[in-house]
C-alpha cells in the first residue's frame, strides 16, 4: 500500500475507533487491523496514539471548516448548516467530546490555528449582523454552534424531552426548523440575516 494510502487508511480507521472508544479506550491493534496494516505503522507515521488522535482531529475540523462556511450575512442558515453537518457526521461531536475529556485544560494540537479559525467565524458573524467584532460576538458564535450541535450531543435527552420522533427523519427536519426559527428570533429577525 502506498505511503499516503496507508496514512489515509490509518486516519479513517482511527476516526471510527476514537469516536467509539475515546483516546484511552481506543486500541492501536484494532486501528491497525481495520486499516489493514501492522500496528507498528501507527508509531512510524504518527509517533503515538495521542498524536494519531491529534491528526484525526485536525482532519475532521478541516473537513468541517471546508463544508460549513463562515456565518457571513446569514447566521441563521449557518446554524442549519452546522446542524446538517453534525447530523450527517455524528462522529465529530463524539470526537470533540472525547478530546475535551482527555485533554481537559491542556493546550490542544494546532490550538493557535483553531483560535484563529474561531476568531474569523466570530468576525464573520459580527459583519453579517452589522456589528463590531467583540467578546460578545464570540460568545454568540459559541452559543450558535452549541445550539446546532446539542441534539447530536444528547440524543437520549432528545428522545426523553421530544419523544420518539427525535431520531426520525421527520424529527430531524422539525428540529432543524425549530433551531433556525429560534436563532432568527434570538437575533431579532434582522432583514438579510435569515429573516
């Protein structure tokens, strides 16, 4: 298997393994078996299980950034796009939760780029709302991301609160509509901003 194909196979296998078991519970032998390579390749390519996890997170967050553009002039629809992405890619939320549990207060691999990326999103949100960038806009950005991801973070709570429809296609459609309407109302239904 060519070097790049081996690396990609390891990242794909590791993504599933880490999403299911977290960093501590993931096993390099299962990752290697799923990727179809010797487990020593993991150490050769990445150095450690933790560094492999960091590489998975970088790839997943790059994918999210590519698919879900900046909020810009339609932050309401931005929330809908985040919801859609998480619905189609539930592993991302689990990976982010595992990362938070494992690393706790430690700096993350690539943290400077993540900070810069989030700052650009908050600036885009502020510009879309006709406001100046500020800590308040950053908090609003964090709130919007949280609203969009929460149904995937807590699916069991969704079934308890909303009922059995929460996990159905119709339930997802209704939740998306609710989130978009809620954000529109929260942002004041400003013209040009999803109103």
